[in-house]
């Protein structure tokens, strides 16, 4: 397949970047034209698409952390979690005690300065925490049981007094959430960009080898380009299925391979020795029909919209219907034999 040098300047390249978010879902012509373009164009789109995925995931995580922060403050203000002050090795707790914060699944967390709880029951629990008036008891799943005097804890932290209330916990959570969000965003970017690209590159190598054995004559570049764009509808379908609770290992891979195979099947004839059929116009304006879907998808990914599964599925099906209908309505105009008695192209 002969590589096509992009023409039309920056505006044309920006248009291709925009079309890549929508047209791979419903346009075989898009795949045929994309396969003739430079590989760098597809890689640039993949980078943009992956960063958008990272942005949505990071914003969703940030919103979850902010919600957790608000829940923590409300728990303190409602009395669900008491104010704790540890001064000179002694703990003072506001509210009724003993207070059992967690007691489920073999885990217990108790605050008690009254003496009702003296130790954690190792026959009933596998892990837990107990704060008494003078000590902090820690038990982990490895069977280790440690008792730390509160004075020793203060020396280790270099704090006297240690105040645990709505304000101090909120500030600590903000610091933790900020660091965690940055680290998570970096890791998500590495996964979405580097790991996923390497994975697709390996799959493309396998597909190219199989096609070469079949005598298709298609180069590695067009195979990888097709796979990079096939990832787009695969991610959308995977997300939509996930909103229905359908998810399992290798689901995305199965969807990608399925769409990738269909796209390759449509462009393989162009790589052979026979003359290529007449090309239909791309009709890039159809990508505009996908803007509402992308907007709703991003909002649901970040905020988890009420009845989100119904909303995103309805918008997805409507968008796909519009794209398919637009393709069918313009097909006759694009067919060289549909008007003026032009002879059909040689298959």
C-alpha cells in the first residue's frame, strides 16, 4: 500500500485528529484513507486520544477523592467519628465509648478509653486497631500483634498534642489526595500511552505476519495504523458494556481484535496488485454528529450521571444511527456509476 503524504496544511491535520474520535466507529472509508497516511499522523492521534482518556480518568478520581473528603468532614460533624486528642501520652476522646468504627469481614477498629476493651480478640479477628487511653494496639493479617504506648507514638511523630478532628483530618486528606492524584495521573498516562501502544504494536506485528503469509502485500505501517484507530470504538464499546456491569479480563482485547479484523478486511484489496476501486469521499462532516456522544461520555465518566447507563447507551445508539444513515444517504452520490452513466470502476 502506497503511503499518502498528508495535504491541506495544519487545518487538514487538525480535522483528521477530530475525525479520529468518531469516524472509526462507522466508516470503512476512514480506515482506507488512514492506512495510506503517514504512521506519525496515527501515532499523534493515539497520543491525543490516550491523554484524553487519562484526563477523564484523573478528573473522575479527583471527584471521588473530593467526595470522600466531604464525607469525612460530615462524619466528624455528625458525631460518627469523635474528636481525639493525644497529649503527654494520654488519649482523650469526645463522645460515647466504646466506639466500634468497623466490625466486619474479620476486621475491627475500636476507640475506647474506658477500659471496656483491653486487647483485640485474635480468635475472632484477623486484623484491627484499638486505641485505648494509653496505647495503640495493631493486629495484621500476618498474625503480628503490636502494642505501642501513645507517648512513644508522639515521639515518633514529633507531635504533642496529636489532634484528630474534622479540620486536621481534612487537611491531611487534602495533602494525601493531591499527591495521590498526581501519581495516579502519571501512572494512568504511562498505561494509556506507553503500555497500550506497545501492546498494539505487538498485536500489529502478529497480524502483519499472518497477512504476509496470506500474500496480502500489506505493510506493517498500515496494519498498525488500522489498529490504533480501531482502539477508539473498542474503548467506547468497552465502557458501554461496563456501564451494564459486563466486564472481564481481555474484554477490550477481544473487542479491539474484532473491529481491527473488520477494518483490515475492508482495506486489504487496496494492497494487492489489482487496481484499487474508486474511492468514496470521506464526508468528514459526519464526525460532528459524534460531538454530543463524546460530551455525554466524558460527563458520565467523570460525574457518573443519574441513569447514566441508560443515557450513554441511548446517545450511543442514536449517534451510530445518524452516522450510518448519513453514510447511506451519501453513498449514492459518491458512487461513480450512480449518475451520468459513468462506468463502474474495475473491482
